[in-house]
């Protein structure tokens, strides 16, 4: 059986489906079948989740992304206000972490694959280990391949071959990575989780 995250560890709180993602920290794991987390935040506002709300908790492990499902059992106090989550399954480890996504504004450059073209500049709206959404300066054909280089906060770029999934009239383009060096994917995923850490307002007392 896989283990729950440690007390004080960052967790992502997915509500219902994949779209709503909040941030929290583990406060207590001593009661079998339950885990207590700090009141989740979206980075600006704390969210009091109603009892029986279905949630999925996710956290980083060495071999992938740990996750466990459960429902909100109620609000408790463990030295700080917290939510008690009643678990309905054992924790698992997903080997793929690229679905973890964060809103990050990063500079990027695109070039059409197989063509000697001028770089196309843009900025990302959100990124994950599997792709990104960005605003670019020229229209891109859906299903076309482009070379993309994303400048990470560390200053080191991540390079990948990506496929254009969609482009809206407002210039927002969705790209899915087709080829990316595993080390670059890991650095991109780490940037995603670093953004969750820096944006989270939930803090343990200290």
C-alpha cells in the first residue's frame, strides 16, 4: 500500500473533475482512513468545501504523482482550521504527472517544423508536462508541428516538438508535446509545482 503525503507537504485538491484545482497542506494523518488538510486556497481566497464534496488529493513522489480520493467529512481544528477528508480508496501512484497544470506567464518562441522560418514570439497562459496554452503573434494551422522553446523562471529553456491542437480567434493556441527530452519535462513539471508552492496562501504556524 502506498503512503499518504507527510504532514506539512503540499497537496493539490481537485474538486469533482479535472478543472477546479486548489492548494493545501497536510495537517494530520494519524486517524486511519482520514487525512486532515488546511483550508484549500486558489492562491487568493480560501475555500470552505461543503461536507460530502468529492475531492482528489495529489502530491509529488519520486516515481510519479501520488493521489487519493475521498469526501469532505467536515471542518476540524488541529491547531489551525482544517478539513477532515474521509478516504474512500488507498493512495496510488500515477506514473505520468504531465496533467498537473499551472497558470504561468513565460516567454516562448515557436518555429514551424521542417521549415526555415523566422521565430514566432509569444507568452504562455498555462503549462503542464504534456503541453501548454499560449498567446502567439501569428495564426497556426491546427494539427501542424512546431518547435517550441519555453523560458523557465530558472533561465534555462525547455525545448520540445509540439502539435497544434487548437487556436482561437483571440490568438490563444493549445499545443500538445509530441517529443520532449525527459529531463526537460521534469523541469517543466517542477516549475508547475513550484508555482503552486509560491502562490499558496495556506501556511503552517511557525
